[in-house]
């Protein structure tokens, strides 16, 4: 009886199958686009939704500390106003620097055409908006950008009192 049980046990161990683990390959994607923002005139794409009732320490700033913006900005292939729209950036940004114009932003960059149609990247990062060149963190994504991490290098392309155009060079690692 013991010999039979031992033989059965050995057969079970020898015949049991386990699948080898094959992780999905990691992809690195580079994106280039322009973020177009319109402030305070007809059809704005960024509006103030809350503002603290405190005096500003920065007399040079037109946007005081603790101002909260809602964003719905078009993403375009080029910097031109009539350039093709490839998606939109929706989210919130709050001016968080008491002595500097730094924003903390949560923005979802949703792509509505092309190879990444239906996919998006999420950015949650400090954004020193007065600097010409800056870097923000990509913390997630959906669609083709599941489990995305990475960064976006921003460069101010054009700024005036009602329009902001930033050039984005984004590098993301995803599955």
C-alpha cells in the first residue's frame, strides 16, 4: 500500500505541468505635440474655478497664489492655430507657489485620432510655469498606455496674455 501511494505521488509530481511566466514586453514610446491654451477671452480652454481671498506676495504675477483652474486644452500636431487636433488635455491646475508661479497639475492627455486613439496619459506633477523649459512626471495611462510611467519635457513655444502654446516631448514606458 505504501509503495502504491509513493508511486502515485511520484507520478503526480512528475506529470504536473506548470506554465512558464512570460511577462509582456515593455515598450518605450516617444510623443511630440503642442498644448494650446486660451485664457480669459471668447471660448477659453482654461478658466478660474476658485481663488483664495488673500493678497499675493508676488506683485509681478497676474495669477495669485491658490488659484484653481479647470483645463480642457486641445493637443495639436503643430504650433499653428489651424494645426490638426490629435486630442485634448483635461484636468486641474492650482497655483501653489507663494513666492513663485509654480503650478501643481493633474491633467489627462487623451488622444482622439491616430495610432493612440482612445488612449491617454496622466500627468500629476509640479510645473514651474515661468521657466521656459521644464519637466513633469507621467504617472499612468489607459488604453495602449496601461501602466505608463515616464516624463514630459515642456518648452514654452508662445506666450501672451491670452494664449499659451507649449511644446511637449513625452517619453513613456508601458506595456
